[in-house]
């Protein structure tokens, strides 16, 4: 017991104490450029003897925390610059930060956390608010902003017709005027932006869409906004298990939630079927192809296939299928458990209904390699029998 008390006393002498009382610190001035750097600047009371200061930066909804040593300026000024090229932060995150201050006597004090919103400050955003939606845009008038809000509300209602998704507490919509500007925002925050014109930041309850000015603006609004909102609604419903859904269903439900269908999909599907170039649905469970033509075809197939499932099994079928996948069942087992048919069988049904395909030629085509192998195996025996009969 004496040894334990001695060691405890020794430990208290060696380890610096952490102060229980807070230090008055000026509110931090935060300035940043997206993808460039974040500059923090504050000041401590000049009479406080400071040895060193560390800054801890934690984007909310992100498991990691960035730590860096601040620079002490005259009169207890504190500055710190975070290089976002080395430590990218997802755009539209809420960022929490605090200071760890070591005094000259070794006492360590941690300040209360402060926060700021890390938004894309390259543009002068306009805003409209109609709960649960808030929209930001930088090209167009107020009527355009209201059109975005209307599309979000109508799209939410349409998704609710398919699945029992909840009404979210709040959703923020950011509207870019060009795909390149949206893709740059994603790239500067360490995300992949190639081929993307819309993006749902699920953990941040925000969506990014590309709606350029012009005659197609209303069409793109009624297509893109409901699509991305549907992603958020499905995530609100299923939580992290949303990521267990196959890719074709994660994109299929948002696609059928669009208020205007994509007319290119029908042309793509018919041409791919005529060229015998449809993608197996099993190949769309994990990821979509990265080449542009098959990437779009994957969306077209997912949309058509999900419409087919809804037509055959209704909203209860889509719900059962989503829950089976969310519970962790694979692409084939999930379909079998929810709908009583494997994904391959469902795909065959879809082809029959959508393209009027006769199942027998297709089945014969699938069996062709096995029939050839059977012929190779049986041919020598058959020739031997024929030779014996001729000899007789």
C-alpha cells in the first residue's frame, strides 16, 4: 500500500497538471480558401505565461482530428495555418476546433470548442429557406430558388410513395451553375468528382446539384434535385446500413423518384439490347463501370429494373428488398429472401417484360457451351457404335 501511494505521488509530480479553470481567450478569427488553407488567429490575456499552444481541428461527422502547433505572437497572440492540401476537409462540413495551452509551470489548459462552417466561399450565394429545405445558389433569381425548393418537396413526396422514408429535420441544397465548378468543389475537399453532376453528402444532410441556366433548366431541376434528395431520405431511413444496398438499388430508387424521366435511357436500353450489350445486373451490385458509355447504361438499367420491380411487387416489395439488403444479405440471397426469386431470375423476368424477350433462345444460348462440351464427350462413343454396326 505504501508503495502504491509513493508511486501515485511520484506520478503527480512528473505529469503536468491540467487546470480546472478556463482561460479567457478571444473568439477566433477564421479565414479560409476552399482546398487551400485555413488560418486561425486569436489572443490570450498578455499576463498569462505561455510555453506552447496546440490547435486541434475536428470536422464533425468525421472520425479524425488534426493537431498542429500554433505560433506564439507578441502580446500572447496565437496564429495557426492548416494546409488543406495535406489535410483535406469535406466541403460543407461543420468544423470544431479548440486549443491546448501549456503554461510555463507545466499546467495544461484546454479551451472550450469553437465551430465554423466550411462552405464553398468561391461564390456569392443567395438563399431561400422553406423547412426542412434550405437552398443556396449563385446564378438566377429568386424564382429559380423557389423552383428548387418546390422540386425538393415534390421529390420527397414521390420517394415516400415508394419507401417508408422519414421527413428529415433539415436538408441543405447547393446549386452549381456548371458541372466543372461542382467537381472542383469535390476535388478540392479530397473527394472524387469525375463524371459527377450531382452529389449527396449523406452524413452532412446536404446535396450538391448542377443546374446550368438555359432552356433545360426546369427539366434538370425536376430531375436532379429529387434524385439527390432521395439518397438522403434513404440514408435517413436505413442509417449506415444504406451502404449495404447494391449499387443498382441505391441509384434505382432515386432515379425513379425523378419528376422528369431521362429520355436518353430508353434509347440506350433498346440499343444495348439490340447489340446484346446489356450489363448483367449482378455486375451492378458493387460499383458502376467508370467508362462514360457503360456508366450511363448502368443508370439506365438500374432505373428500368427498379421500375419493373415496383410494377411487379409494389412499394411493399421494394421495402422488403431494401430491408433484406440493409440487413447484410448479398445480391442474390437478398432478392431471394424478399421476393422469392434470385437476382438472375428477376433479371430474366425484366427482360421478358421490358423487351418482349423469348426466354427459350436465351436459355439455349446460355446452355450452348455445355451442349458443345457434351457433344465432344459423346462423339467418340457415338462414332464407335456407328463403326461397329457397319462392321456387323
